[in-house]
C-alpha cells in the first residue's frame, strides 16, 4: 500500500459499521499500556504523545539536524506535519525530494540504494498487538526493507486506534479496515488499485534503540 500524486476522483470504500467502530477508535489506557510494555520487552522503544502536534515535536526531537532522513508514504506522517517538516524545514537531508528529481531509467540503482538504507527511516504501521508485534502491509514494499534492517534508526508514528489484541486481530484490521481505505485512496489519487502484496511482522528488535514507536492518543492514518 502506498502513495504518489494527483487525481481528484472521489472513491468511497464500503466498510461494515462494526469493523469501522472496532478499528477506528483509540484504544483505552489499559490496552495502550499493555502494548507499550510488550513492545519494550521485545526491544522496541516506546514514547507516548498526546496528539499529532506532540508527536511531531517528539519525532523531530529524535533526529539531529543535518541527518539523512527517508519516509514512506504515510497518512499519519502527513497528518502530523512530520512529512512537511522533514522535507521543507531545511534542518535535514531528506531523501524523497532528491529521488523525485532523479531519472528512474538511468538512476534506478542509485535510487534503490538511497531508499534502502537511510540513516533515519520514518513511517507507520497498520497494527500493533498487545503482545508486542508490529504489522505493516504494502503494495510495493519499498518501506519494509528499511524497517527490517536497512535503516540505521526507525521511527514509527502510530495512532492508538491501531492497537489490537493479537495477530489474528491485526490481520483482520489490515484486510478488513486499512486495505479498503488505502485502496480507495489509491484509486482517487492516481487511478490504480492498491494491494496487500507484502506484509511485514516485527516481533522483536535485536539492536537496542534501533526502532522507536511513538504511540499517539489520537486516531491517525489507516
């Protein structure tokens, strides 16, 4: 699942009301604390943010000025203003604006190397389990390699509506809720269907401090 540019057609997904209610509402404090403790136990640093503005402040505070930063297509990063700050503040060395000026036919290998191993990779996921796993689905998969091992540091911004009990619920959230919304967005913006073509599950991070999850007490993204 991913994003690019600009058609203005409106496409509305059909999502069952029970599914909508189940996966679009922020988690209660007990669930958030359970998920946070499990993530920490699995080697993933967790920070809490009260809202989108607080999440932006926290994330930008984690990245030293001048750092090379890449980010996947993310409604969450857009909604928090993080995408814009990374690309336009002048504080960082953002990869995305650079690769959009490059020729994919002649510079494809260079683009692939730049995006595969940034110093900092920002993004989100589609589900966080109370047992401490992260689940991200993708049509193309370009953000998944950096999440797994390519990036030096990974910062994931996640609204707490994405917290679910276990892996079965995580997959239901991906297929029954996040995918229809992303598919509709892909059709509206650039006239193609999305797809759950690749799924990444992170159960544990072996390198202490490499992955940070910022849990936001607000519904953000899909």
